[in-house]
C-alpha cells in the first residue's frame, strides 16, 4: 500500500481506518508541528508508538504509570544501560517488582496516549513504511483500532468546535468584570486552577498552555469551560507580553485553593 501525503488531505483517523481495513503491517511516520511520531502496526493492530525525543524506555513508561518510583527508574537506567526492554522486563518480572500484566498495560496506555496526542495534528506530512517493525529489543502489544478510531473522530469534532470558539491561541485572557457564576461556589479542576492562576492580559493563551504543559486541545478545552462559566473573556494581548509568573501555581490543597479564590475575587473587584 503506497500511502503518503499531507495531513491537510487526510486526518489521522482516516489513516488509521485505512490501515485497520487493509490489516497492514508497518509503520506510519507522521511529521507534525515540531515533532515526528512513528506508529507501528501488525496486521492492522497497534503494536508500538514513539514520538520525538521523548523517553520511551520501559523504565520510563513504568514510572509514568506509577509501577516503579522515580528512584527505581533512575537506578535501572544507570545499571541496565546495556539491557533491551525485553531483557529488563523479564528481569523485573523475575525479581517480583512488576507483573507481566503491569508491563503490557503500561505500554498499551503509553502507546495509546501518543496516538491520542497526534489526533489533532492538521499540519505536516505522513508516509507508511510497509513491513517496518518496532526496534529490536522493544516490547510490542496488540491493540484493536476500532474504538481508537471512534475516539479519534469524536476528538476531531471537539477540536473543530473549540477552534471555532477559540480560533487563535495568541489572544490573552482577563477576568470578567461581572462573572456569570458565583465565585464562592467555584469547584474547579486542577487544570482549571492552573489556567486561572495565570489569567493576565499580558499572558497569551499559548503562553499559559506552554507554562502549564497543556497541548493545544487541552488549553482550548479548559479556556472554553471558563468562558462558558462566565469567569473570563478573551482579549487582545498587551503590547509587551510577559511569561506567566509561577507565584500562584495551583494546588490541590483546599486551604491554598481558598486563598487563591480570595485573591481571584479581589482581582475581579479591582477591575
């Protein structure tokens, strides 16, 4: 199957659907905005995924999934530098640190997370390299694409709606002078607290997203929710934008959240 082209002509879900229906084996290489993703398939099923320079070693994946601690991950990287993921996985299973199910589940979740991250890539190029398999020593899985394709289609529809509501991330945010919600009854998520902490006419939405480590979809989703609640509004950024200050970085501590909420109310009253 000769498959290559521009992401403007094919969405990621359309490409996955083609690979799924044709039950192809090989790697889909996507050159997106600033990153390159490689998604590998066996007979139409997701087998492996990696993106950019992100650490995709087994130790790093297990740590992300809270199967091993940061200290254990560091020790493994220092002492098992010459081990492949397959060898390391067998060692960890035999030593009783993790089970085979822990390893497979962690890898599946990580590979799926990579595919979900590229669903909204609309700029770049792709090519399918037939019969290209995961790197030697890596552990592969088998994941049906049907549910992933449905999920991707929903995410693309959401992305299109959010792009319509928030067409540019280079705009800034400010608190609404007359919020459409009772501030004292706010029950914000951790992500919403993060964004609220950096609301300032000098900070663009893009800056806030970068500082809070949210991708374009995630920051648009949070900002849209705050807009719908009547808490903030979109404005043109100030002439001299500045990086968000970490002083008000959010917390899950209820007392600190109350303090942040009090400062938030005072800021809105002072507008």
